[in-house]
């Protein structure tokens, strides 16, 4: 079997190069396949954002000792998006329970 491909080609590596090469990628330039790759990347980003939001929600719930309301969950995600994750991290780690509840309820400041 080792002599079947004496040039050392690796189909998986070749396909990865075709997908990842954003400038010249053959698969990305192919209309249907390119669209499928773009859609898959978008779904992956959305899933990642959803997973992060769920994790933050669970962490905040543990800190305040109860399940978050839908408004509080939206507040965390929006604050992270607009003001950056540092603000959310500082609030989660440095504020006491009651201060954290007030922070979630107060109007958001824009960065």
C-alpha cells in the first residue's frame, strides 16, 4: 500500500488547503460549496456565541444565588457585546451579590 502514492499526497491536507485558503481556495470559489462553507462558519459562530452566553448566565446565576431573568441574560450579552468582555468579567468577579443584581438591572452605559 505504501507504494500506491509515491509522491506523498494527502487528500485530507489538500482539501483543508482548498477550504482554508481564503484568497485562492478552490472550494470557496465554487458557488454552491463556497456558500455552504460560509453558512457552516456562520452557524459555528452563532453556536459559539450561544454557548458563551449560556456559560455566563450559569456563572452569574451561581453568584447571585438564583436563576437569571430573561432581561438579565440579555443585559449580560449586550454589555459584553457593546462594552467588551472585560466589564462583564470585572462585574462577575468583583461585585458582591446585591451589587451584581443592581448592575444587571441598571441601564447600560455605552463604551
